[in-house]
C-alpha cells in the first residue's frame, strides 16, 4: 500500500497493527497483582475453539459401560450412528468408550495418559438442572442454541447479561505480576479471537501463522520503520491522534520484536501436517513458546480456531474432515512441547459454543443443542480418564432438554475454566473475580490437572 497522507497512514497502521493490541499500558508492566502465585516457572494455556458446535455424540461414544451400551446410541442416532467396528476404543476404569475413527492420535494421547476427556460440559447458571426443572422454568443461560450468544457465554463464563471481557483476558490480568517487564502481550490470538482474549488490563496480540503483522511497506526496511516511528512519536497536540499513534506504535514494536526473535529463534523439528489450518496456527504457537524467555513471559494464553462444525447437513463426511485436522494437529503440537521441554507446562484444551442434537435431522445432519464433550491434553493432565457424568443417550430422558437429544450439561463451563485457572496459578479465593458465577457450584476444581 502506498501511503499518501497522514490519514492513509493511520488507516493502514490501524488496519494492520491495532489487532496486536496493547499490553494494558507500559506502566502496567511493573505493577504487582495480588492474584499472582509467585515464582518464575513458565505455564501456558492453549484454547482450541471448534466453531459452529462440535457434535460430541459422534466424538465420544459409549460401547460398554455400567450405565449403557452401544445399542442405545445406535437407536437414538439413526443414520448418523458410527459402526462399532470403526470406533477407536478407550477405557475409563472398566467402562469402554469409542472415539471417532478420525481421532487416532487423540486415542494414543489418551491411552498414554497425556489426554483426558471432560464429558457433558456446557454453560449453566447453577448445578442440578434436569429435564423436569428445565421444563418447569428453572434458570438457564440466555438465548440457548444461539451461536453468537453461546459463543460469548463460553468465552466470558457469564450465562446472562453482557460483559466486555473474556475469562482468558481476565486470567491474564490476574497473573500479570508473573509477566512484569515483558516485551510482548501475554495473550496471543492465532485466528480471530472474540471476547475470550480481552481483559481489563491485557489485550491480545494477533499473530497469524505467517507471523506478526507490521505496517504495510515497512517489512524488512529499517529506514521506513524508523521514519514511521518518527511520525508516530510526533506530538501534534491532538489527543485522539496521539492515542491512536500510541496503539500503532506499541503494536509495531511488538511485531518487530516477535518477528526478529522468531527469525533468529530455535528451529522446531517436529513435523506438523501440511495443508491443515489448525496445525499451522499451533505451529506458530509452538514457535512463540520457543522464544518465551526472550519475550520475558512466564505466563501465556493462546487462542486457536477451527470452523465448520455447524453440521446441519452431511454431518458424517463433514465431521470426518474436521476431526481429521484436529487430531494430528493437536498431537503434533504436543510433540513440539516435548521437543521444547515444556510438555508439563503447556495445557491444551478444546471448547465449542454448544453440542448437537442426539437425534438426526432430515438432512443427515444435527441441529443446535447444549452439552458436549471436550479434550484436555498435556504433560500435567491426569490422562487416560474421563471426568464428569456421561449422559444416558435416551431421547426424552432425564437430561434431554428438548426431547430431541439436546443434553443438559452436568458440568459447567465455569468449572472447566476454573480448573484450568487454578493450574495456571490463581488461588481458589480469587476465582470469583474471574468467574462471577463460580460460587454457584460446589466444586471449583474438577481434578483433571496435577
């Protein structure tokens, strides 16, 4: 882009760099925070958002359990039932479940104790909800089955009402003292983050697989970079322009810092699958982790997205293709953390705005529902086990809200997130400042992390 005027400059700069955000303000670098756990050990959380609502019923399937067998699943699923012979068996105690046939790498991670499954999780106002209390008008999250509302609720852990921050950003605020003096923001969006990444003091940097974006025309040109910096630091007395200049300047500085470190940083030998968008995002996450010490970061939060899970039609083929990306991408990323020596310090977890109906629709797909199942992966995970209450797959049963298989969660997103937060270094007494409804739930730690 050719920049002809200051207006063009601001437009270009804000368009390419503002997404890098601000790490609060520079004065925030030195502030201490009462929530921080202390110590300089590194930890990172990596959220993988399966946008559209992943169908958990064909992700984790009961084969032979104390509560049910595969016949109940096959009866309720109809033409969407996966053949038992195709399922990848995993055990939870003496119970046998099957993973989707495209989750080969996830099966290996689970069987090796590096992955756990959190079952029947979704947004709740309070525990103890079942079909009868739902039909009687008990409190439920606002606008159930709406993509936008449920996405915001997952990312904020606020089931009713509006809030301008997400739990990932608020978590970064809570441990800010761990990152005092850092040269880069602690929250990184690799794909287009929503509220999850935004805190009161911390804002995300956007780093796509190709690296941090810089002002157009300044890449690899020191003279232009210096010229732009002079323009950005010029005091013209206009507060709005100077504020915009500050955002662009910080973003450009962050981009230059990160790109320089990545160019000179360690080579990651782990092979990530080619042509896999999620794998490309996770490879960039691994590269940023590799230069964490140079960035001065002891705590990091990453957000990656894979879309396409709104499978109203042709679900079998569509979910096959999507999970065939998720499984090898997650495995490659875990292997990269082993290569970097941080597998015990990095925890990856999946999320999605809601699950799908157990009952198929007339288009060989499923419709918007509520609870679903999720994976947690990492060296600190108490893996090879399932956490939560797996629902009985009976249409119209105790936990079927609608009669079509929209399963009512038995574990809340808030509990899921609070467990991750405590591993990340937040003490239980400080959880309410990050998770406003955590006091509604008797258990704030689900125990899937050491």
